[in-house]
C-alpha cells in the first residue's frame, strides 16, 4: 500500500474510488466500508483511496492530549493495508485544519483527488465542528457528479459496531465482546523492562511491559488470558493489568508466559488480550496467591 502525507494530487489517478474517516480500531464496520471501496475500484479498474487523519481529533480538541486510541497510526495503516487498499492519505489533524468548513474540505478533496465515487459509513463527520455528514456528502456528490454510497450501520447482535462502543467494552473488561466487534483480538505493544522480580519468588516469572504509545488504550484493571508475540512466535500467557495489592505495589502491566523461560529484557513484544479472567484482589497470604495463579493458568492452557 502506498502512503501519502497530506492532501495532494501527486501520484493519484483521476477517477479513483475514495473512502474517508478516522478508522480508529479498523473494526468490522470499518472493514466493510474499506472492502466496498477496494471491490468497487477493482471492478472499475480504478485505484482505491483511503483518507484518514492523525492524530485523533480528540487529542487536538482536548489540550491534555490524553484521549485513548484503539490503534496507533502504524497499527491502523497495517490493518487498512490488509483490506487491500491501494493508497492511504494521512491528513495531519491540526487546530487550523479543524476550522476548515465541511464544504471547503470536500472541495479540496474533489480538486486534489478527483474521485469518481466516494463510499463512507452513515456516521461519518467532517469539517468545522463536525458539521459535515453523510447527507452533506450526498448533496455535494449530486452537485459535482460524484457518485456517493453510504454504508448503513452494522450491528453485532443488539450492539451497533463503533469505536466508542469498543472503547467502553475494553474499559469495562468485556474483552470478548470488544474482540467480536473488532474482528481480531485487541492488542498493544511494549518493551520488556526490569521489574521487582517478585514473580520468580512465587515460581511464576513475569515480563513487565512499558507500553510503546502512551495514548494506546489499556483495558480495565484485571487478570486476562492473552497471547504474546515474541520474535514472530506466539505463546499463551496470563496478563495482569493494574496494581498488586497483596504486595502493596503500584500500577504495572506484567505477563507470565507459559512454557517460556528466555531472557527478553529490552525486547519489543505484542500482547493480544483474549479474555477477562478475574478482578485484581488482595490475598491474605503468598500461598493463597500462588494457588489462584495456578487456577488462572489452568483456565488458559
């Protein structure tokens, strides 16, 4: 997939099929939109384009810059690429960009990209104060003879698939439900750092993780089943996110990797969270904690 930074006509074929949006998480609804774009472009012998933004607008509007995202830019681009998109255009979402009206934004898109068709989800918004929406796009398309297709909402059971719904599920520990909306196991990457080596005194060596991107959403405090990707190989693990009240320790992310005993300090690993096992609790003794860890492992094997 070709990646272009900024809205430019360079290396863009006229008459391409375009989709646009934030695409945080690239969940199953996003992928339906992206797949429609790719399929239509191939059927017409055209180029498929995806226009997206970085950073997340919420981290521009909120000066604390602490809005948590489902995917880093690198992760998002990888997932879009997996959908078969030919070219992705990344717009630098700045405060100045946020003041551009919906009409001016669409006019710029038309002038620079000259798409023959635009495909978006029904909840799409763009332009100053999100004043542009699917209806705005439809009217613009009619005026300028650009085909527009609006993908209606996609639900999983009674839940409408959206990035905000997935964030809520992860923050409440409902990882299985979140994964079903994503279409893959939620994951985050980090560097293995030195910990207090408490785990090995219990007989369960753990790897302490420092997450690479501070804006990446980390699921609710708890103990989870997970898979760890290390040097291209996956291993089952028990993942602990939160404090360690039995030993009065502060927040940490650590994982006990089953059947693994190599030195991976300073290595970058990826954790795929598969299921919530239990809440974090204070145990009355070290022996009680050891028995609980053994029970946790039995649920993962």
